[in-house]
C-alpha cells in the first residue's frame, strides 16, 4: 500500500477530554469545526506519520459488533449526517477509558476525510488526541515596534495519539493505522487496547516481524543455558537473517528444519514455536518475508560466537565451513574454519 494522500476534509469536530479519575469531564462538540486553514498541516501529519505496511483491524473479545468504537465509526460511514452525534459518542467512550492517573487531558479531533491510496478514492476517519503543548513565538508589527509573544498550542507534527480508519473491509474490522508517541505502559494501552481494541492483521508484514522476534527470543533464551552449542545457534541466527531477506514463501512449520541441523534443537525450537503460535494470531501458516520492515536489531550479534575475551567469530554466511573441537593436550576448545581469500 502506498502513501495516503488527503483529497479533502469533509467534516471535523474538536472536543476536550479530561481525566476521569480527576473528574475533569468532557467539553462536547455541538457543531462542526472548520479546519480549512489547517488542512495542509493535517495532510502532512497523515502522510508522514502513518505506516501503511503496519495494518491493524478492530476486534473484540467475543464479537466484533460489541466493540463500541467500531460501532460508532460504522454509523458515521453509513450516514455522514450522524457525524457530530457519533463523534460525541467517541469522546464519551474515550473519557470512560481515561482512568490512569498519568493520562493527560487534551483535544480530541474527529475528522472525516476523502483520501487517495493506490489511485483509489477511499473515505476515512481520523481520530487524534493532543495532550502536550508546544511553545510558539509570534510577532506583531504595528509599523513602529515589533513585539514578540509566546503562544502555547498543539503541534500537528507530533500528535500524541492518532488513528486512521479506512472504510474498507468492515466485516473484518476495517483497515486501521495507529500512531502513539507517548507509548509508556498504561498510558499507551488505554489508547490502543482500552479505547480502540485493535489487533495486528494476519499478513506478511506482521508474520515477518513475529518470526524474527520469535527466533531472536529463542536464541537469546538458549544462549543463557549452561550447556549450549554456540555454533549451532550462530548458524541458526545467520540462516534466520538469510530467510527473512528472501523473496519466496516460507512454510512456518518447516522453520525448525530450515534453521537447525541438530535434531535436539529442532525439537526444542518446534515446542517453542507451537507455544508462540498459540498466543499470537498475527502468524500465518505461510508468508513471504518483508526484509524492508524486519526488526534487524532483534537478530543483531546473535550470529557471533564469543571466545573468552580474545576472539569473536561472526558468521555472515550459513554455508561457511567451520567445525568446533577440543584439544586434549592443551585442554582447550578450538574452532577450525576454511576460506578462499583474506581481505
């Protein structure tokens, strides 16, 4: 999916949401807000902030229809005349979730837009919450004296929380993109989980990330074991990196065989994989890796074997020829490796 280009703003409201535990209340909208003068800033925020590869969708415990935000949004898409009423419902529900003491009051924007994605016009709803204020210097020139004053306001470039909902795939919870620049514990969860109730889409992007994180978690866990085969793990990390950068489909069930040669590690990894799959619905059975979005840091240095404080052997190619042995006379371990040229 390409970048999102806003064509026009159809309707907008701004409401003030307080913290419920401090009984700060809500200042509800009674009419539409004119955002024509700010359309350029909003367009820039949307186009620069939302990653279209990271698709999510609305969900709920038992039934999607029980998700309040999904219902309010659906009513807006079905009948734009209900925009103000449903934006008030959204603000009310957000206030009900503002229970953590760290959650700050702020402006809540509900904006209905038409946008173009992949040459297709799509209706979308933009939900924004601004909690932090920036200082801006403004000048006034009366022809004699230039005066300067400080004005505090929200910076659209650094909106604290954002959600863009495309009017597509309603039966699956729409297509949703998220921005959360606070991202600190309960403050972050209240936006994505308590309010929106969104989950990752089961696609190649999220499967690639999940598998990369799964492999790094497994290797990290095994490296802490007392008896560990460092060469086997380093080669597995190298194979994982190679797999995540190929452009052909991978069968998740074959991962143990693709990553390990040792039957012992294949079995341990397979058990780990099955447990991981049981708690993560964003893994499909087969996927085409997305190397441009993989969290490379999750596997960095795991393909390196550290030998005391003297050497590090970094395996860049899983086909590299090397063996591990033990010298009885020196009573020390050793590695033997082969190469064609020295740089």
